[in-house]
C-alpha cells in the first residue's frame, strides 16, 4: 500500500513562475549556472547552485554554500515572489516536449515507505552526493526540488487528473527557453484529493525513476529530524518528502550512450577482431540511420565508420533481468574484457552521453580524437526498469536518461 499525501506548497506567483523555474542542480556546473543567472536574475539556481552567489573558488560543500541556499530560498518569499498555499492539495504538472506530454501529480511520499522498500529504487547512490543533498535539505529546512517517481498507470487516477485539467485554466502555462512547455493546475477539491489518495493505497509499490540521491537524502533528513524530535507522531512534515509522480505509460527513457578514450593498446583491426569473438559485427552503409533499432543491438562508431554489433547467442545470461540489459551485455562482453573498463562508475577512461544530445555528439567526440570509440545504446524500457526494481536488483550506472527534466522552483515543501 503506497501513501501519497497532499501538502501546502510554497510556489511562485503566476507571473514569476517562468522566471523562477530552473533546471535541477545536477545538470550544469557552477559557471553555466552563473551564465544562466546573468540572463535571468530570478532563476531558482540561486537555491539549487548557491555557490554562484559566493566568491569564486568557494568549495561546493563549504558550509557557507548551504547557508546561502537557505537565505536565497526564504528571500523569494520575503520579496513577494513566492507564497505558501493556505490548504493542503495536490498539483497537476504537465510537461510537453516534441509534442509528447507527460502529466504528473505533485505530492508527498513517505520516509517510512522508502526505508521499508515500498518505494523501490534501481540505482546505487554515492555517499558524497548523498551527504551534499542532506546538508542542502537540512539547511533549507525544506525540500526545494522534487524527486521523480513513477507508478503503474491506473485508469481512475488518469480520469481524475483529466477532470481537473478540463475544469479550469492552469495557474502556470509557459514555455521554457529549451522549448519545453510547463503547465500546473491545483487539485484542491476534497473529493478529488480523497480519490487520488485511495487509488494510491491500492498500489503495492512506487518507483524512483530519476533522482535517487535526492530521494535517499530526503529520507535521511527525515530520520535525522526524528532523532531531534523523539516525541514525533509520524504526521510531521519531515516524515514526508516531495515528489512528482508520473504514470509509467507516459514516460520516455532516452538512450544513455558510452564513449571510451582509447582502445587499450589494440589497433583498430585487433579491436574489431576481439569484438567479433562475442558479437556479430555489421558495417552500416553511409547515409543510413546509425541508431540501434531493437533490443540487443548496439551502434558502434570507430575511426569514422559506424557498425551494428549484436551479442552472439549464449554469450550472456538472458534469464537474469540485470544481465539481460544491453548496458550489462556491453559491459561484460566488450568494455571489461577488451577495453579493461572494470568499474564504469569510477573509471576516468569512459564517459556517458545522454541521448538527448544525439548521435552527432558521439561522432564529434571520436572525430576530434577526444575519444577512440563510442557506443550508441537502444534505450532501456520502462518495463525493464520496473522489472529490475521489483526483483530488488540494481541497474548498472548510467542506464537511463529521462527527458524532459523536472523544473525546480515551481513547488517547495517546507519541513515545518
């Protein structure tokens, strides 16, 4: 049984929403954030990347960074750019990218259900990244940005959301600079809220789609607050954290591609010969589409040429949900045995490129000499993601890339 709870969000005034909304902290560096804020002074990057308001050279994990995040967050409210809603509600958040819409509900998930495994994950987290987000949330006394969840779609939830969208105009309706449309409706009717909550209690699990570090950190801040308030009842705001949750049939996972700096001492012909031991290798004629078109097909770019490579039967364990992933097969049948990439999470010779950047990015990197070989992957499916989470397994690093990204600053959950 899954808990999904309404809350009183702190939100931008409608005429400020477009200016405040920003990409999340982990998709740009500090210099890129400074450039963005120079163009848009109201950007929520002041909270997501608060080091931009401190002297250059300030460490990303300096206590002053977290203090500045809190100061900047509450300044949005003090300066009248944001205000808190007066009653708990859900929020309907729609994003449209390239004509495809994904419509999520904004609400609160349970710390206990994350700890108990009702909220399922599919990625490992790194301690230093968790520690950063714990300090950020704890200092702000708020969840400034949501995590990205999914669930197996339900007809009653879909129809309730559609009814709310049809009944009134959205409070926010704008197109961000990257061409993605963002719209937000409030769901404040008690009957609709009760329906949504009841339907979520029928779901056995919720799933982290993106934002594993933010999810783990939000839950751990809740546990820290329980230590500080040992007489807690379980209803305090710190027992919950903010999420946007989308039905699985509306989400699209993009390919997450790989590039390696060298051939580990192999010549081109030696490398191709070793690949051919476990893969069917087919050159792709010039002028045709280079992208992989099906499961267990990888496109490889090497020395100005594209190849389709497909693993030979019997070279991997098809019965194992993790080992059957294309990223796992590439790792076990090529990256590790031929290129000596034993730990892709930490090896500096491998880089990962989100499919949103296109295959031209792979060509550019290899042709420039920055990388020696690149691999374009067939995207992981939502069924694969949920199947792995249900099995209690963990995906290899950089298996999924979701677009569009959630915007930060459109809704904030205060912990008090």
